């Protein structure tokens, strides 16, 4: 099934309404007090189940734990344990924003990947480990180095250059991963793919794609890059 921009926004909105928790974004007070650091994620994790249970009581049909780094920082096993715990506690299907990255890469049959993030080297290294645990080879990774993203530090121009530089360092990886739920990448994907000649997988667009799948709907839509066009 194919769709329009309006269809994607409607379905993405539905996925978000059915349980997106955003610890990397100052939304609903869910940003870790210590920012995008290992200590910050440790501080945020205990809030996940209570928030998920509240969403289930409000009628959520599915729950996606948003916050890429929050869900990958302790590896693939921890990410799966989060999914299992949320499902058990709420009785509804669950996923994570990190699962959206994996889903996106698998959708375009990528194996060798370049990585661009908003994170420090420590957190970026955790993402590399997570991707490698899922069978991907990280050829090159580059982060902006932020624990918190300052105002004006993640403009479209800055993100475009970051993605292009990370991909150039990989010497033609199969795909580029741009990770951090706080980065606005939806309108960046198509121009960046044209520049790179390769698919771009990004936290929020493809986290929402993964959530739409959980609702039993097709997320396939044209105009938002190769991943969603082939979902």
C-alpha cells in the first residue's frame, strides 16, 4: 500500500498517540534530568513502566518507548527486556525507538552502515555496539558531542553536513543512520539521500514507522525517503 504525506502524518500521529515516550526531547517532562548521559538514562528508566501503565489505562493499543539512546544504551538484551516488561505490565504490544532503527536498516537490506548522532563519543559507541549486536557492521561514526542540544546547534544545515561527513567517512556504506529523537530529520531524509546515493534511517521517522507496524497498519508512503517507500 502506498500513501501520501497526509497519510503518513496521520498514521505517525496515531503511533505517537498510542504511547510514544520521549526521554530525549523536552516533551511531557520526560527528558532525563542529567541529559543524554549514561547517568541520565539510569535516572529515566524507572519512569518508563509507570508512564506506560498510565498510557494503557488511557486506552493505548500499542506502546513505543521513544528515546533512541535510552533504549540502546545498555545493549540489545536490555532493549528487548524493556519491550517485554512494558508488554507484561500493560497487556498491549510494545516496541522502542531503537527498534525503529533496526527495522529501517532491515527494510533496505543494509549491512554496512555509517552513523551520525547528536551524542558524545561514549553514547555513540553504545549505539555502535547495539547495531553490531544486531548483525550490522558500523564502518564510521560521528557525533555532535552533546549531552544536551543547545539552541540552534542542530539546524537542517548542520545535520545535513553531519550526515554527509559521516557517510563520506564510511566510503560508501549501505546506509546512513542518524540517531537522536530530538533531531528534526523528516524533511532532511530525501535531500540527504540524493546527496549520498544511499538510504537514510533516522530515529523519529522510523521509530514511528515501527510503531505504525505495531498497530497492524502499513507505514509505506512516498516522498519521505527509501525506507518508508519500501516499508
